[in-house]
C-alpha cells in the first residue's frame, strides 16, 4: 500500500497509479468488512471511493464508473449493517446516479445489473426506513430495468429471478399501503415466473420448492382483503 500511495503522490495525474491504489484500498475494505471491523472497512472504502470519483471525473470509462458504483454500494451496505439507514440510502443514491450514467452510456448487461442491484438496495433500505411508498417507486424502477433486460436475454434465468424479486417487493409494498388488489396482481405475476423456472429447472435453491404454494397463499390472502365491487342492481 505504501508503494502505491507513494506512486500517486509522485504523479497524482496518473490514472493507472490511482486505479492501482483504489484497488488496494478496496481490497483492504473488503478484508476488514469480512473480519467484522466495519469502521476500518468504512475508512478504506471511503478512500477507494474518492479515487474512483477522481478517475470518473477525468475520464468516464465504463470500468471506473462500475468500480465507483460498487464502492458506493459497499459503503451503503456497511451503513445498513451499522443500523444507519439514512446514510446508507444516501450512498445508494450516489450509486444509483452513477449506475444510470453507466447504463445510458454503456448499454450492456453489466450496466443493467448494476442498475437493478442498486434499485433493489434502495427499495429494501426504504422498507427498513418505514417508507413503503418510496420503496414501491424504486421497486417499480427495478421492474422496468429487469423487464427490459429479460426481453433482451429471454434465455437467461438470472433476469427471471430479478423480475421475481421486483414483483415480490412490489407485492409486499402494495400490501403495506393497503392496495391489496395490486398486491395480489404482483403475486400472480411472480407465481407465473416461478412456475416457468420450475419447468426449466432454474429455481436457484432447494428451499424454493414450496414457493408456488406460499405465493398462492399470498394471492388468496391479498385477494380476500381487496375491496370487491358490488354488482349494480337491475332497475
């Protein structure tokens, strides 16, 4: 690390030296995060993030922009783990802004994955913060990204799983907002995806074998809570 820092100090304009140092800081952050030392992890992820910011400022290439989003996500994850939801949301928002630029300028699968991931993180953080309406908005954005990606790569089960996550999150948010008919509709779409994944053998975990049954139960419960329009009496 000392050598990398000295190289950046000697030539601050060197993109290569900054990239190397950012990677060192990022790996140290990951090491401390894995060792259960969030304060030290936060220190090194913050240093890495600052270098990625400078690299993006100088030359907005796809790799630096992607690294920037990952660093912001790690900072957000750390804050979530420390119970600091609002600071986590602010980091995720920075990641979202970077991910949107990446997706717009570099239309590829990795860019869409970055965008889908951070939208999910923002949605989940807002659920944790007790803001189901805001969480719903992020889940809707995630759903749009996932649907577009699924259409572009219909053979890739990854995007079906992403769609499943978005629909499940939406269904829960709608229920929290007492929009039970909408919740049941999202659960129904989720069920259709699960049944397709079961047929192709692409459900990712054994504990998902009873997922269709659990989703059907959710559909029944939300449908029962939904207001039913009474038929007009004939005159």
